């Protein structure tokens, strides 16, 4: 049997203003559940997805902090791009448990991927 | 994978121009329409004196493209099976996974 | 070519091009299409970055049809049409768009 395809999902959009981060989550879960080697990277405004303390219930929306927190339980890897965190003045300790990744590491990860999907 | 709707961004047009050329060159083309992308296959699209995106999609289908739209996205937007072009289908995440497993090149067009 | 970065959004929207600019490696190509062809006009920090990238062996390309539509021009050597973009996609190992 062939190795599962390695797919990187770049989540570049902040939560709630656009559906992108929520739709990205659906794809991450779907791909992981169907056996693809799925790596999700929060980058640019997407790093806001990892910030703890989100309270979107007044917006009638699901809390993406909780959704993304569960990813590792489903077998997906979740990373946060540290330069994007720094640019936005967000500390890693204020984020859910994610693996930090810098430019070089992200570049290397992309170089080993079969496909990249951007949200 | 196309995530934006018709007449809102240029994404659909970019996909069309690329898909047409790939089909002429003998490649297989498969499109997964996600989020507002599902609107691109609404057969009732009317566009007086403008390019008609439903007709452009139909042209790609005739040329051999496979086009499937996310069923959940369609449901959230009130798009029913009867609303979409003949030759296109609604499907789940399995469709995307199958495309990712089968394809040599994957392009995603969103925001 | 290993990686083809396709940038679609205006380069005056700051993050649209920066990820490609910071990740592209020698031999990679960044192709500006749709509103991203505005890259020929800036912003200034992008112009500086683009020169740096080219010195490092990253290829920059602009889609002719999208330039023409917007009354913009790029150097002929860096301008490709849809047929050229199709070839770039064929040659790339992966596409980041």
C-alpha cells in the first residue's frame, strides 16, 4: 500500500470574520479521518485561532479554540508560525497547545508535502 | 479546489482559463467546489451581456472535467441537487480526499 | 522547479505576498496573478524584497492577461501568459496558492 499523501493546510485567516478557519477545520478533520498525513499550520492572522479565551457565543458561532484544541486527539498535527505570533504581539503561553514552527521549519515542511491547501 | 462564488472574485475565471488549457493538453481536471464555490454550478445563472459562468462550467464538463460540489456547503446555502448543472454532483469530504490522493498537482483558490 | 507560489491578492494588502516571499527558496517561482499583478507598482518594501529574492535565485513572473486587464506592465522577461502559467504548474512539484 502506498504511503498516505502528506497534506499541509495553511490557515491564514483569523477566526470569525471569515468562515475560512472554521472551514479549514472541517477539512483538517475530514482528511485526517480518511487517513491522509495531515499537518495544519496557523500562519499570518490564522495564529489568532490559537489564542486562549475566545468567547464567540454572542456571535452564535462555534468556539474555534476548542475545535482546534482537539485536532491532535484526531491524529492531525497542529503548528503555529512563531514569526506571525510575534508580529501580532501574541505570546506562545497565551495559546492552546500547538507546536511552534519558524520560517525555515515551515519551508522545510512544505518541501516534503504532496499538496498544500490554504484557508 | 475553488472556495469563492461567481462574479465576486476572479478565482472562478482563473480556474476556467487554466482548466481549459489543461484539458486541451490532455490532462485530467477535477474541481471540488467548496464554501461559496458551490454557486458556480447553479444552472440558473443569468448574465445578460456578460460571460456566463454556468456556461463556462458546462463547457469544462463537456471537455471532460469532473466537477463536484461540497454537499454540506450546498445545504448551508440552500443549493439543492436540482439546482446544479447536469453532470455535476454533490459530494462529501471523501471527494476531496480522493482528488488529493489521485492528483499530481493541486491548486486551491480562496481569499 | 520545486515550489510554485501563486499570489492572487493585491500586494498592497500586506500579508498577501509575504508568506511566499519569506518561504520561497532558490529555484522556486512566485507568480503574481489577478490583483497581485499590482506587485509591479509596489509597495516599496516588496520591490526591495523582490530584488533580494531574484538575487537569491527565486523567479518572479506576472500574468500578462491580468496585467493587460489592469493597464499594467512588467518586464517582458518576467511576463507569462496563461499558456506559460500552465507550463509552470506542470513543472512545479507543488503549488502554494
